[in-house]
């Protein structure tokens, strides 16, 4: 008879805010402030037992996703799309919520959700192009060609913005790898986010 084991929250030790070292608490506080969340995401908590790793990964995420010239909503859509294609449930769910919360930046249509309209007429052509090319870069980086770069230029992206977009391919690979390898579950707080 096969026995079902209880589902674990993570393969790594999950360090809640209350149990974090002062160094880790400072990083947690920065994630909450920067992401404008009242809680620490499981993606960070599963790294909370290693302050050096957490700081390095947070710095990369913060600088690649939250800074720069490319709109955050587009970056979130890229991460959502790659994660969805790769079937990374944690990242597709979390970044889908973040992207959808910014949908009004793309369209003022009532009920418009960016994640459900990636190919619609309401989605700017430049966004469609960026999502397609960066998804290709994340999933098959060896297949990126000059034509892909030219399509981004033709869509109106500057060389600096193109470099920033391509950095999202690297970032989403790190995000998906940590989420999937650690086995983290979707945050209860995200599950409670209203549609």
C-alpha cells in the first residue's frame, strides 16, 4: 500500500520574518518596501537561511526587475510568460498577479487583464514583440538571431532597453530555477489576492 507523504512547504528551510537574523530581516524589509508588499514572499524565505545568497539574488532581482527604463509591467509579463511556458507554477502565479495588477497601464478597458491578453489588439505591438523575443531568449537562447534584435529595434526599443529586456531572460531563469528546485508553494497571501 502506497503512503502519501505530507506536502512540504520547501526543500530548503523556510525562514519566517520572526526567526530571521538581523541581516536577513534587513533584506526582507527591503523586499517588502521595494515590492510594496506587506509580507515576505516564499521565494525569499526559502533563501533566508543563507544571507549571502539571499542578498545576491535579491540584488539581481531588484536591479534587473525593479530598476531601469523598461516598464515594470512589461518585465512582469515577460517573467509571467516564460514561467507559464516552462510550467513554473510559483513564478507564473506570482508574476501573473503582479502584471495583472498593473493592467491599467496598458489598457483602460474594464476587466482587462494583461496576462489574458498577450496577443490581443489592446496589447501594444512593442510589448508583444518583447514578450516573444525574450521568451525565446530565456527558453532557447542559442536560437536568438540578429533578426530578433532588429525586431526589438523596429518595435522602438533603444539598445540600452534591448539589453535590459534580454537581462529579463537571465533573471527569469534564476527565478524559475530557485522556485522549482526549492519546491516552494504559492504564498497564502497571494492566493487571497482578489481577482
